[in-house]
């Protein structure tokens, strides 16, 4: 793999933390050696990074995910422990404090972490997407100000694109930013914002020019900016370990130096961020599905009906096989798309769209199928399969609905070349 031929220093502090954590990585992973071994095809540092993430998920996330979900706890301390392992700015430049890894590495990490808590990992992945957008398009001043503290998760970030009246049709957003002296004055509202009220910086897409994509710019808004406020905390089906609410801008003042990229470049920045974001959320789906299969498999081996354990019923064997096949196909698609994004492949956008479409739908079906294999027990909150199912359902909606993914794929196929 290309990863193995990169200079060793690119792993920076991740390797340092790997060396400190290696004693915890000797245990076998869930379903290790099976047809869906999560480590299959990985070698060297990539395998070590995954093992650290799996160990963290097992010891620092899985034991608490039910409590976090039921009590709607935003697990700040746990996320900062994850950041100490290099997971706060995975694919940001090391120069500013990032970990300097690839999109494929990030996918592997988020899949592993999501086996422990899908919801919390999803927020970490959004935070990473925001950090990358600042790192990739921000000025030297913005990078120096934010990347280091985002990498340690001393500061948290939220992505603000969707509006109450602009979801899939993001180009029609109306939140405006007008120049006034050395500031931008922002007015409008964003909806369904993960981390709203808890995050320290908001990556906001707003209109600085005429209608259409070329009139959109990207501006950073600090939590303490005058005129910034938050609506009531939404009550969600899943993703309960981080808050979501309306983010409102009422004559909100931020310095013009908070502009990311150039004016009019915001929509392009948003879409480039979402390419990685789609892989991230698909990777979270993979982790939840993998954990669900592992738990369903264990349940089949101990639960008895009609005088024998469920593993002896051929229909249930076939369902398990189908779920395993769905998972492996999804994982291969996601990792292939991640490699394409790393290599700047001209088909990367559509491959990311295909991977997000396929993986999120298949993995939700896996989680739902695992719940069915548990029977009535699966519907109880004492068992984690229902939480994996609830947390993965929204993945078919956010970072571009799967209907939009279908549109992007079909548009590519129908384009004359």
C-alpha cells in the first residue's frame, strides 16, 4: 500500500502514541480471522493505528455509550483522550498540529472508533472535516489560531451549511454576510447543527454575493461573537451524545480576517469538505454494522429455541451470511473511495457518493437485521444493537441525502465524454 512508502515522520505524534499504547493492542479484535476481519488487508503502521482505535473504542467508549445516549451526555473528556492519540485532526497538516494522515487512514480510524460509540465518533468526524477545511483553505493566521486547539480538541468545531429552508438545495442558502468596516455582519439561521452551543468555532457558509453558488463564502464564527445564539436542543432519534439545534445570526459581527479562502469560494469549499465527510459518516456506519454483526453472532451462539441454539437454524445462518456480505462490500467501496480521494482521482466525487449511498443504507440494514436476530431483546435499551440502529439511520440523510447521492451518480453516468 502507498501508505507504507511514505516517510515515517508523517505519522508524527500518532506513532509516538502508538508506541505508548502498544501494550493494549495485543488482544484480538472482534471477529478477527473471520471473513469480515476489520483488519483484513492492512499492514504495518496502518494496522497499528487501527488497533489503537479499536482498543480505545473498547475501553473508553463502549462501556459508556448507553449512558451517554440515555442522558444525552457530550463526552468531552473522552473525545480529548481520543485527540491525545492523534484523532482530533487526522488529515490536517502536521505543521499546525494535525496528525498528517490520509483519508484512508481516517476511514479506518472512524470505523474502529464507531464500534465503541457511533454517535460520538460521528461528531469527531464532523469536527475533523471542519478542521481540514480551515487547514486546506484558511490563511496562515487562521491555521495557526485554530488547528492546534482543534487537534487536541481543547476547542470543538461545527459545520454550518443546512438552513431551515435550504437542505438538499444548499445553493439556495440565504444566510447573508455584509461588509461593515473591518467586519462581516451576518444574518440568518442554520439548522440541525451538530455541536451547536458546545462547539467553539462554526464553519459557516453564507451569501456575500449574488444568488447562486458563486455568491457563497465560508466564514469562521467564534462562539463568543456578538449576535450569535442557539435555539432549543433538538430531541433526536439517535446521535444523542452531541447536541443539535438552530444556530442564529442576528447582526453577528466577525472580523473579515475570518474569511476562509476567497469570497465566492464557499460553496466549492463546502462540497470539497463533504466529499471527505461522506466517507467519514460511511465509515461510522461500517463500525456500527461490524459491532452489530459481532453481537448478533454471539447471541445466536447462546440463545436457545426449540431445544437448540439459534446458530443451528439455517435461515439465521443465511441472514448472518448476508449481513457479512453487505458489510464487506460496503467496506471495500468506502476504502476504494478513500484511496481515490487521497490520489485526487478525477472520479473521486462520484466514488465518494457511491460509497456513502451504498454503505450507509447497507449498514443500517445490517444494524436493523441484528436487532431482528435478537428478537424481543433487541428492542430493549439494555442491548446495544438498537442504539447502533438508531445512530446509523440518520447517515442516510446527512452529508447529502442518499437521494442526492443517486443524482450525482446518475449524472456522472449520463454525461457524454
